[in-house]
C-alpha cells in the first residue's frame, strides 16, 4: 500500500509514520507537511533515510501539488493529520484554522475523488462534540456542538468528509480521538508544557480552577487505532477513540511534579481560557467491538515513559522552545 500521510511532521503524524513503517515494512509512506511552527522533521530522524519513506514539503490547500504527489507516488490511501491544532492559537487568530482545517481538507477530498483514491481517513477530535456535564460520554451519535474556532473548523471538515461519502459514495472514515500524550508532543500543550516548565523550574500555568477534565490516550494507541480504521473501517463510518482515562488537569500537573520530584509551589493558576470546555469523555465501544481495538498503555506507564522521554530529549524541546515559541508564550502567559 502507498499511503499519503499529511501533517506527518507534527506530534501524532510523526508517531503514526514510525508506527506504520514498523508494522508494515513493505508499505510506502509519503509525508506531506507544510512545516508550520508545529512541524519538525527532527521528529522523523530515525526513518528519514528509509527507502519506504518520502517527504514532500507543501500545503494541503495546494491542489496542484496534492494531485502531483498522488500521481507520482501512486497513492492508494490518504490519512489527513494536517491541521492547525492548538485551541489557544485559534482564539487569537481563527483565520488560518479555516484555511488549513476546512479548505485544506476539501482540497484533499476533491483530489481523492477525482483521482479515485481507495480510502480517505480524516483525523478529527472529540472536541467537535462540545462539552459535557459531570456524567456521560460522547458517542458517535452525539450532535456536534463545537465551542472554539479550532473545534468549529474540525467539525466543519468532518461535515465535508460526510458530504463526500453521502454525495459521491467515497470510501471515507472519520476518527474522533481524545487528548493524546507521548513523545514529540509540542510543548504548548498541557502535558509537555508542564513537564518542560518543571524541568526548567519555571511556573506551571494552570487555567482557571484546574478542574477541567480530559480523557488521555497514549499516541501509540491512537496510531494503532488509525491503522485499524485505515484497513478495516466501514465506508462512511465515524469512530470515537479514547482511553477510558479521565483526569482533571490539576491532577495531571501534580502527578508530573511528583514524578520529577518538584514542588507543588511551581503551580500558578492563570485566568481561564475563553469558552473553555469543562469535560470531555469518550465512549469508544464502536471501534472496540467492530475493529477489535483497545488501548495497550495504562496512563501510569505512559506518563512515566513520557516524562522520562522529555528528561532524555532535552535538546529536542530546548530547540522547540527557542525562537518564535518565546513570543507565543509571552502573549499567552505573560512572564510566568
Ligand atoms: P500538530 O500541531 O503537532 O501537527 C500538525 C502538523 O500539520 C504539523 O506538522 C504542521 O506543520 C502540519 N500542517 C499544518 N498546516 C498544514 C498545511 N496547511 N498543509 C500541510 N501541513 C500542515 O498536531 P497533532 O497534535 O499532531 O494533531 C494531528 C491531528 O490530530 C490534527 O488534525 C488534530 O486536530 C488531531 N487531533 C489531535 C489530538 C491531540 O491531542 N493532539 C487529539 C485528537 C485529534
């Protein structure tokens, strides 16, 4: 199989590419990535010389380039990870989220349709469902009710994927996963931000009261789920993916401090994010029953390994946190 993976230089995409090349050594993986601030080819160092791996620098919104790449590499399937992915950035500047997440997805779908690609998988998020009260879970039938420009752009893309299935009968799937964690996670997101700030003995900025709840899944478990959907997903189906692992933000932060043997006094509560969703929880029973997926990592094992990875890869995150990251950080949190 020849698979076009878009956004493969980011956190989840790079983990997915490593997973795929390990699991399917005779597949060809073509990674198309625009290398925005979040794209980092260092994430793929181990595979960059593999004859089964090719990199194309480019924007998923560039139809001509997308079509040329599909033709050149005789692509059979597309897995679209490419996105602007950070909620805080979408609050500051929503426009680029619409361009990449909505228009970019439509360009990929149109190229897949005209060039008769066998399978298209859209990597979406549980955030499209909005927020939950203290109980209950999102199922695939939960109505979409996105609350941030990021989740609204992802929900819009999902609607376009659905339309390509209903209108053209394309073989598409949508996956909606909960929060991922693991190696190569960009340190603007909760877990790597807290680990790296703690390692630097800097304040750990926690939004609001810290009682927001997220479901956390190891990125390798997500990669395994996407692989199953790519091969066995029923045409047109949506699959929720989650870890049965709900945690309050403050508890995660305290656990990280404990693992690093740093004091809780590093925690600094900061004004809450605008429109901050209170709780997400995922019912992943469809993918478990239909495709036989279940997570392998326990959170306790996964978070320990992740903390260890950041301790062992200081030069990786120090490079990521230099330069433009500093400007972003000051705008978001001041000088904490
Ligand atoms: P990321 O920000 O780490 O990576 C995104 C990648 O997309 C980067 O390499 C970036 O350079 C690339 N990109 C951005 N705009 C592009 C464009 N116009 N053309 C080509 N490439 C472009 O994001 P991530 O955390 O790895 O998330 C990947 C996907 O998974 C996203 O679609 C996101 O919505 C979804 N998702 C993420 C999570 C999570 O917890 N991180 C959870 C569920 C779903």
